[in-house]
């Protein structure tokens, strides 16, 4: 109550101004306060308000969904790139350290290069030119090697074989190639690649001579019959097989195996002549075999073992003759 009375007196009190000589009453100014005017529409369209609010809401939600989809797409591309990078390392490492087969090794190398290119392309849908040229070059080298590795196998699956040839192939594989680590499928791939072929020589015909040493790259293995061996005009020995060769002396029937050695010219050439009963021989084309060896480590290892075994058996036989 007292506060209210004080406010009334303060409102109606006359203000004064004081100077050095007198006190002057200040004139009172009437301040007229005009009431605030508001314009209120007679009616408000609720549907317009609702539609505008809905449009704003849809616009905001549309922007949010666009941002979310963009972020999700970027995250997906990043995950795919990481996945391709991981697969590239996995295939290259597994091919190099797990698989011993040359074909699987080169297949893994090709797949690894494809994954590397994919990992580089996915994030921004572009590939660095230098990186692309390098990866494609490496992939092409692996692809060419892969073709060289699997082509003999594909030919072996479609190779027609007669019953007589199949019997000879089976015997040659059992006594000559199986013990040095070659598989039957690899043997058939050598036949399909024309690295191995059967030849029948009539009696008295020269199989290979010293004069043809530069032209003939054949290594011969006696399956049945008789072969006379001479070198530099001197007769050395005869090798005779009346029946199919046995496992114990199979490598003794190899002739000219030094052609598979790198420096084959350092060995003296020989002349082979079919005996009175003729001869059936397996001809090994050394140049073709060397080419296949360069693309298949298993074949290369098997051929080296075969050479070592042949030289060992011949040295043992020579020592027995001298004793």
C-alpha cells in the first residue's frame, strides 16, 4: 500500500532545476501515449499454414536424406575399396607362398592385379594413368604365362589316343616319369604339346647322326627293339629290349639326354642306328620340353631328376662292366 502511494506522488510531483541563484520550476510536458494498433485478420486459413509447414518439413527431410545417402554411398565405396585392396594382397600372397603350381600362381597374380585396379578405381571412379599402365603390364605378363601353363592341359583333355599308344604311354609313364615326380596329367600334357612322340624305326636305319647333331634336338628312349651307339666313328655299345622296359633299367635306354643340359655342345655327339629287329622309341623334343619347363616348375624339377637318375644308372653300369 505504501509503495503504491509513493509511485502516485512520484508521478505527480513537479520537477525542479536548481542553479546558483534560484530555483526554477520546470514546465510540465504532457506526453500523450497513443495506443498501439494491431491488425488482426478476420479469418486465418489453417490449410495454407499446414501446407507451408509440410513443404518446409519435406524440404528439410529431403536434404537430410540426400546427405545421408551421399555419406552412405561414400562409406560403401570406401569399404569396397578396402575390400578389393585386402583381396589383392590376399591373392598375391597366397599365390606366392601357398600354391606351388605355376598355373595357380599366375592365376592368383592375374586376380590380384584386377583387385588392385578395382581398389584404385572405386573411390573416385578414376585411375592414375601410371598406376594403370603398370598394373595392366604386370597383369598381361601373368596372363600370358597363365595361357602357356594351362594350354597343354586343355590340349591333353581333348587329345584322341589309340589303345596301342595308350599302352605304350602308360608303360613309359610308370617306369620313366612317375618316379621322378611327374603326374599322369602332366605326362599327357607333354604328349599333347608334341614334346613327346612315338617313332618306329626300321632295321638298319640311322635314328640320329653326328652330322645331324645341330639339327636334331631329340632325346630318345628305347621302348622295344635294338639300338647301336657309336661316337666319332667308334662303336660303343648295343642296347636291346625284347619286351617292355622294367623299372630297374628304364633310364639306361635314354640317348642324347645331354641335349637337355644348358651347354649341350660341350658333350661329344653320338650316332644311333636301329638294330636288326628295328626299334620303337619315345622321342623327346628337347627345345619344346625346355619351353614347357620354363612355364612349369614341376616339369622342370622332374626332368632334372630324370637326367640325374639316367647319369647315375649309366655310371653304375659302366663301373659294373669294368669290374
